[in-house]
């Protein structure tokens, strides 16, 4: 069965949400000049693209920092129905111990 997804927007950031057994992962793909953690979209374009991910309501992290081997989406697709978003994050950190992902709950 396919993971449920939807397109959402928060401020200027348009992203795709991937639902897990509990919680979710969000992904935004865009120009490197536009860090989704910034309150405003950049006025410049570097013509170089980057994917950013966040687990639940955490901060946005560059994919290259979170998972250099591009393993996030395959893990979500394979394990998202059986595991929570936090459990997938724990596994990513186990596989790649240099990951520094500080969970920030905005509530």
C-alpha cells in the first residue's frame, strides 16, 4: 500500500507531507538560496536545487546533512506504515551517527 501524501503550504514554503504510522515527514525541494527555515523567500536564485526534510514539526534540515545516501524517501515508503516518523528518524541516526537533528516542537 502506498504512503499517504499531500501538498501543503506554510507561509512561502510549499512542501509534500508523507504520513507515517504516527507523525509525518515533510519535504521541500527548491533553490539552495531558499532555506525554508527563513521567514521570507530569497530574492536571488542560485539555480542549484536542494531537498529539505523535517520530522513532524522540527526544523528543516538539508537532505545532504540528514542522509547523504538519499535514503529518507525509500525508508518512508518502505517503513512508514509500520513505524512512526520518530522511529524512522532514530534509524537514520543509527545508520548515520553524524546526523544532528534537534527536534523543535513549536507547540
